C-alpha cells in the first residue's frame, strides 16, 4: 500500500463548486445533448433524461463525492482504503480502475471534438464558416472532418492544453479561469437563446424538446438518456471522486451535488433551446448527429450583426468549457501516479495525455479514412457504427452506468450508516431518501435499463 500522500485542497467551497460544475458542463451539454436528443426523437428522450438525472444521477453523484471526500485519494486508492477501513473485500478497488480506463477512453474522443471547437475559432474570425446558406456551412464542416491532418493538429493542441493545465496542479490558473469563464458561457448561451427565439422557429423547437410522445420511447432511447445523464454530470468513473478527495472536511456534499446537477441541466436545456429553433428555421435535420451544433451555430451567427465576434467568442467559450471537463478526465490517473510512485505531476500528465491522444487517433480516423469501417456491423444496432460511435457507446452507455452502479452499492451498503450519516449531514428524512435512492432505485434502474436495452 502506498504511503498516504496529501493532495492539494480546494481553496474554498466556491472553487470546488466551480471546478465540479466546470467538469460537468462541457461538450456533453452544448454538443452531445442537443444532437442525442435530436437523434432520439426529442421530448421523450428529454423527459427520461431529466428523470435519470434526478433519480439516478444525483444520488450516485452524492455517493461518488462521499467516497472521494472520505477516501481522500485517487479512485483506485480511495476505494482500496475505504474497503479496508470498512472490512470489505479489496476487489472493490477494481471500480476505481474501471473508472480510470473509462477516463482514458472518454478523453480520447473528447479531445478530438474539443479540437473541432478550437478549429472553428480561426474559421469564425476569418468569417469563412459563417453563412446564411446551410449548404455552405455543412460543406465547410464536412471538409474539416474529411481532413485527418487538420483534425489531428487540433486534437493535439486540445490535448496539449489539457496536459498543460493539469501539470500546473489544482490551484494555479484553473480556479480563476473557471471563475470567469463559466458565467460568461452562461450569459452568452442565454443571449443565444433569445436570438434563437426571435430569429428561429422557437415554437417548433419547444414542442420538439418538451412534448412527450411516449410512443417514441424504447429501450435504446432510455439507454441513451441514461448514458447521457451519466456523461453530462461526469459521474460513474471517478472524476467527481477525485475532486471530492480535495474537499476540506466541512464541505457539504448534498448541497454541492444539487448545485452541480441543477447548473448542468439548465445549461443542457438552454443549449437545446438555442440550437433547435435554428435547426427548424433552416430546414436542417434534427437527427443529423454529431455535427449538429457545428452547423447550426455558424448559421445563427450569420444572422446577427457582429456575428463573427460573437461566434468567435462562443466557440472560445465552448473550448474552455471543454477544457474544464477534459482536465477532470485526466486528473484521476495523475493523482493516482502522484500517490504511488511519487512521479512528478507534469511527467504523469504528459504520459497519460499521450496515451489518450494515441487512442484519440481512432476517433480522428472514424470521420474520414475509416468512415466506412463498421467493426460490429453484424449486430443490427451497430450496423453503421464507427469506432468513435462504439467508444462513445461503450463508455457513456455501459462503463459509466456500471461504474455508477458499483459506487452507489458501495457507498450505501458497504459503508456503515454511521459513516454516511456523518459525511452527508442531512436531515433524517432526506438521509433516508438518499439511502433509498442509492440502495435500491438507482441500482435497479441501471440494472433494468442495461438488461432491457441489451436484450432488445
Ligand atoms: N461532463 C462532461 C461534459 O458534459 C464530460 C465528462 C464526462 C467529464 C465524464 C468528466 C467525466 O462535457
């Protein structure tokens, strides 16, 4: 067992909240949520998504933060330590390892998509991608995806930035950056929603997102909604456990978790309300997939005076929102390396970043050279899935829910009630509610959704 290493702690409750919200709010909200909702028929998906956030995501987030705050270390070592303290089997440590693996995989494609946002910045400054003609914007976006070298450059830059921030440690830079950037993103998003409401087809977007057509619900919609919920609040793989480990003893976990979840959901819904009015007003296809945001926003900005400036600003903020998430994906393994080997932060950040960067090549190639490579085409559901689609599916829809399931079980059954009661410090009724959700409701939901959608 490693000698316990004292990690840096957050400088205040607020900086923890900002960092955790920074982790949660990212490409999942502004890029993935709109297009996944679009591909899954809109309202029914949104309803299940919200239910999953409240009944499954929130109790698991509370569980995960508790494990971190109590364990004080990286996920594998926190799990090992708690298992030992509570007299549980040491194989619980595996949960931490699965999380670290999922982190590598998610970061690998996250960095590629974050790279798209970076690539858009010069294109918006020069105005080359801003047009009122959907055909022009789509062609520009397709040209970006078709060029593996261009994708590679931006992927490398994004990963480089992530590694840079992580190697500087917890306090230096990121806390202040998040402080300014998260509120700016929020205000620009609200401005964009207002613009979309005036210039786009807001009524249609509203009914697309919020009218629940239950006929559209099937196993795969429910699984996607659950996967998206886990992905969006960064739960189930140990990022939040790691951030929780840097909390001071007096921090209030349930309240923080509620803030994180609320902020995250509001940003996702706002992104939907900013994007779909423009989709419908321009006759675009809401189910067109991963390019949705990258095509609709340049169209929107073409209609605004000063569109180049707003557009540039907006993609800078998206890139920053993505970086405040990607760093949380790299932190768990770096924090583990610090504990175990006493390896220097910068070295482990570079090594881990390089590994994830290399895995990211699979995603880069999925959009061009390997675009027609569908490794699991013999399975109906994956008939047209590229490597990127498969990595995304495996992480969001399987690994995160399974990781979250295990964390909920561990926190609510394996830790003593005295421990969780003291850590959560909730009024008795709310403590009971959490226990009920974490012990039964959330694990049962994950289990049933997984079984049901796999057997479908
Ligand atoms: N929550 C982030 C987003 O929505 C992505 C993420 C997933 C970050 C898992 C950390 C862990 O973009």
